[in-house]
C-alpha cells in the first residue's frame, strides 16, 4: 500500500505542522519517523491521499523537511 510521509527538521516544526493540518481538516496520522529516514525529526506525518500532499505543497501550509512516498521497495523522496 502506498502512502506519504512528511518529515520535519525538528519537533517544533512537527508540532506546528500537526496543528496546521488539523485546522485544515486533513486526514493524517502522526507516527515515528521510519528508521530508513534517519536524518530527520523523530516524528512525522503519514498521509494516504495524494490530493492532500499536492495541496500541502502548493499552498505551503506547513514547514517540512522532505516528503517521501512509501512503495513496495522502500521510501522514495517526492520533494
């Protein structure tokens, strides 16, 4: 199953990102950052709908470090 991971530079950005996404009524989960993506904050956002990812990027809703897509063979950077 494909899904997207938004990783943050630090915990403050992750907390602010969570708040902003809640205010925008996005459907997401906070989760530990996968070990395959180690150079980031320890918590990240998981989103399953690509439409949300496109809106987040286009509208610059949150401050993030990178966005990855989880595919069968691991994580691939989107942005």
